[in-house]
C-alpha cells in the first residue's frame, strides 16, 4: 500500500497556500493494516515539523512588522504635519534634529521650503520625495504592512489549528495500533488455551 501523506489526502490550502491538515474520522479506514502505522506516523510527524517551521517564520515576520508599523506611522504623521504647515503658510518651525541617541541639533524649518522630504529606505539608502508623493507612498506602505500583519495573525491561528489536528491524528493512529497489538496478543493467548497449553504445530 502506498504511503499516505496529508498532501495526497487533502490538497486544500488557506489563502496563503498553507495546506489543510487531514481530519481522520475513521482510523481503521485510513490505516487498514498495522504495516501502515509506522509510515503514517512518520508522515504525520513530518507534517507537524513543517507546520512548526512555518509557525516560527510567521511569528518572526509578524514581530518585524509590529516593530516597523509604529515607525511608518510616525514618519507619515510628520510628513502630514509639514504638508499642513506648508499649505497654510505657517510661520517657520523651530525643532530639534536627533543626530544620535544623545546628541540633538537645533534647526528652523520654513514651511515654504518643504517641497520635498528625505526618507530612509533602509540599507543606508535615503531618497528625496516631493512631500505629496511621500505622503502617498507612506500611506500605501502602512496599509500594506498592516494587511501583512493581519495575514500573519490569521496564518498563525491557522497553523496552530493544523498542528493540533495533526497531533490528534497522530494520537488516534498510535492508540489504534496499541489496541490492535492487544487484540493480537489476546487472540494468541486464546489459541494456546484451546490447545491445552501447547503451542500450535509449527509454532
């Protein structure tokens, strides 16, 4: 009998392509003989390991997004503030620029001169954007990050459900095997009793 795997039994996936774990309603139909038990348990354990690997990676990605989103929001708020002051012909703004953790520089920002802003893109890269384009770009980036975080949270919940399903399936197949062993052992004892304590010929 060919080895059964979750991917061959249930090809369904969630919206991000994570496969749905098989639900075993009838262990006897799923594992027809005891010879199928070990391959089945092995395939289940492999699937659990894959789910756990995906869970760790998804948790790491979600953590990164939770750290990034507040920075994007803060930058977007500053860009909106500068744009608002420019559009309203506000007076020059005095502010402190952070040079490092303990060093600041005093500066005066004239709203009339804020036609563009410089944004850090990461990897030591900074680009100048027109202030309107910067607002649009940051708003889109924030929306994308929040959507990605929502997907991560959904995937984490989905993965935990699949891991639980596979652990239950593993326990059911293992328990079925234990019951079958006990039945075989009991039947063997019954045969010996019927033979008045002697082993069957050839035994």
